[in-house]
């Protein structure tokens, strides 16, 4: 997966703050948190399909507005909580199939 920061074991280990920080440091990529009983399959067209029994969280700050200062801050960060069978497009940042 290109242009993505991936964190496995995401939900159970509560790594939201880590991934949000990484995405704010690199807003040109998306953050992908994959739970222990889920996986992401990259389809031939580049879309991502969630398989397994749990969920995948995507933090997308590509269209966000950084708020300068010594502390990481931004507005308009998009978060997607994708369940089994969902297909999401990293190119458009939108859900293809719920």
C-alpha cells in the first residue's frame, strides 16, 4: 500500500493517538489502523476492501488545514470506520461500497 501509514492490532491496543499524530506529521498520506481480526486487500483498481470479522479505521488529513504552532493541530481531518466488506478508494477518499 503506497501513501499509507499502517498500524496493525489497532483497535484493541488503542493506538488512535499515535496514528493521528503520524498523519498530522505527514498529511500527504492516510493512516490505516487494522484490527486484529481484519485485513485490507488492495483491489486491481487500487481500492481497498476490508475482509475479516472486525474493522479498519482510516484517518485522512490530505484535505485538512494545519494550525501552526509548537503542538500538532489541524481541522477537517476525515475518519472512516470501515467494516467487513467495505470498499474505500484512497484516490478519492470516499466509500465505494459500504
